[in-house]
């Protein structure tokens, strides 16, 4: 038996002794709106460091930054947004573990609500004769998924338009890969982002080991990171919340979207339209069944499952209810 296998088995024995109720007693709190990214960066000092790293700027005073995140609201499935004003920029930062070409549309909808609040707060006259001065929108997505993506990639709203030449609107999502080997300078400048990305990588390594369930994998990853000095203080203080949040993300979001993505990719690589459609349908159904199974296993209410099926897979309420009746 390899040293790695022995270590993991010993970790599993230790985990079972210390956390025998991790999988059965730990319940997912569906009312907990924050994701791990938002937990870490929902303060001015951390956000300022992240902004400076991404923009190669040198702001020193955290009070130069005003957090404008819309609290306790989900728009179009965006669950972990942080928005803030600094200088002349209206920033929206989001962490994602799956590739989604619809990010510009989601970001545009969210930013429209932010501008609505900005106009109201500053008592601007939208119908006056004077041109309003608004902060410039900037939408950055930090990608931490397992697929091999470029350091930086832009998605444009106009790619969704049926007639691009007639478009009067453009909006861009800038996706930055924060995995090992990518955007090293940004990660060096913002150590908290580096630790966040490394923690997620270690979680994924444990999740790949079929001898651990999701709760065990996350908890063991937290232990390893604490011992290695990765998010140590944060994990010691918020360990149970982190496990709670990641259980929700991995069981009801990440796994489903990657399954859906893989199903489409298999069809696409076949090079035939029929293959693409079959791959998409297979991945979609697999994702739906996986969500229902996960929610049933964690005793999440059926009405919550129906709501999330509608949100994640663009289903009508009747379609979601039919899937629930078939696979619950």
C-alpha cells in the first residue's frame, strides 16, 4: 500500500473518531446566502487587496472603497457576488467553478439593480436635462474549476444576440483563472485569493477519493489546510460554516453543473449535431437526477428542490414537479 493511501486511510479513521456525525448530523442550511468567496472577501481590507491585485493599482485606504453588495437576494442564480465602488468604478466580482457563457447577461441584470440603488441613494434625476455621471461598470469572474482554461477570457453579451450587427448594447465579463499555474502575479499580490484557490484545490483532491463522502472530504481538506497555514485563522473560527456552505455548493451546484457540462462536451466532441443534442440531454437529465438525489439525501424540503430545479435548469414549475415525482 502506498504512503499516500495509508495516510488517507489514517485520516479517515481519525475523521470517523472525531466527527462520527459529520454526514448524518450536519444539515445544509438553505437560508445561508453567503458562499465561501463572499465570506472571505466581504470586508473592505480584503476587497481592497483583491482590487489592487487585479487592476495593478495601489490604493492604501480601505475607506476609499464602498461595499454595495445586494444582501440576501439572488438574481438569476448569482449566489456569491460582491459589488463595490472605488474611484470611478462600479465593480462586481464573482467566484465560479464552472464555465458559463451567460455570465454577461447575469452580470448586466445584477448591475442594473446596483445602478438603480446608486441613482436612488445619490438622488439623481434620471429624467432631467443634465447628463448623469455614473461609475464605470467592471465585471470580473474568478474561475477555480477543474477544466483547463486560459489565464484570461472575455465573454460578451453580444454573443447572445440573434442579430449582432443591430445591437445597441454590449457588456463584458472578464474571467480570470486562479488555479495553480495561472495569473501568478495576481495571486502573489493578493495572498487571501491565493489561499482561497489552494483550499478549493485541496477540497477537490479529497472529493476525488471515493472513500470519503462530501462532508468528510471538505472537513479533511480543512484540517490539512489548517496544518499547512492555508486560511488557518479563518478555518479555525468558521470551520462548521465553511463545511455547511461547501456542502451546499458542491452537492447542489458544482457537481450538477459539471455533470451538465460534461454531457454537452461529449456530444460536442463527437462532431455531429445528433451527438451534441444527445450529450446535452444526457448531461441535463443526469444533473437533474443528481440534484434530486442530493436534496433527498440531505432531507431538504421538496418545494426548495423544485425551486432550485427551475432556477438551475430553466424548467417550468410543472416540469420541475414532474421530475421530482419521478426521481425523488
